[in-house]
């Protein structure tokens, strides 16, 4: 059965309000410093774009690419670096910007990797937290929403590379073939971060 976006779990309006709060919190806790926000590609790109505009202070940004998903909607467990930072983070105040923390493996990998580069501080901002799914205990400094164990799509979240551009966050749903064009577009494998 094809799969695609189902009902809205978090609306664009709710996202906008929460992103504003996160942005102000990041500015407050980095007052007097210029934090370097490190977005985790590709999922966090949409969140990152909104978050930097919600921080009422100077910031710098960079991106890292990691891949943790094999076929299907469950992570394979192995995390791989697909793109590295373009700047040194030594002595910087770094905030990792993640789309979602699921098992915690990706974030654990990133944290360890970045810590070896001696930042002055290292914090984590995750839009979504799938608390029930956690396998590795990772500390989160800023969290948008805690969500149940449902696969989500939209606002940067993909299934097989699709649906990242949807403005709201949807749950994944089985779609009957006759339901319309989105069903025929539905891919069979989940994408990477
Ligand atoms: P973790 O390593 O298991 O914590 O997985 C983190 C990564 O898995 C995230 O950065 C996402 O790219 C991906 N992921 C986890 N859950 C979902 C989901 O519900 N929708 C889309 N991607 C997800």
C-alpha cells in the first residue's frame, strides 16, 4: 500500500510560534556572543531557515550532512558523515540544529564528532523529540515539540526525499491507490537526514 502525508500533527501556525520562542531563548542564552548554528542536512534546512530569522541577534551558520536511514521508515543504526563543516568551531559557541531526535544515534555521533574540535560551548536545538524511541541518552537544550512514535512528513521531513516542502508537519499514512495524485507520488523508502 502506498504511503504519504496524512493528517496534520503540528500546524504551520504552531510551528511559527514555537520557533519564535526557541529563537528568543537562543539569543538570551548567547547574549554577548555570536553563536554558530550548525544545521543537520537535509532535514533541518527548513527549520534552520526559520530559526535564524527568529533570533534577534547576530548569528553565524554552517551545515553538516549525515545519513542514518536505510530503506524503510526506521533508521539503519549506522551514522555516516556526508558533508563536513566549512569553518573551524574551535572556541566557538555552537548550537546543533536538528530536525528530530529519534533513537538519538545521529545526535550522539554529531556531538562526539564536534566535541573533538574543541568548541567553547556545544548546545543542541531539536524541533521534534520522539522521546519513546530513544536508545541513546542525549541532552537536548532546546526542544520544539515532544511527539509520539509516529513517522512525520513535511516542514523538512521527508519520505524517500519527498514532501520536505509541505508547510505543516503531517503524520505518515497508508494511502489507497485511488485516493489521488499524492498516492501515486508516494515512494517506497524513507530518505536520509
Ligand atoms: P536518530 O539517529 O534515530 O535519532 O534519527 C534522527 C534522524 O532520523 C533525523 O535527523 C531524521 O532525519 C530521521 N527521522 C527520524 N524520525 C523521522 C520521521 O518521523 N520523519 C522523517 N525523518 C525522521
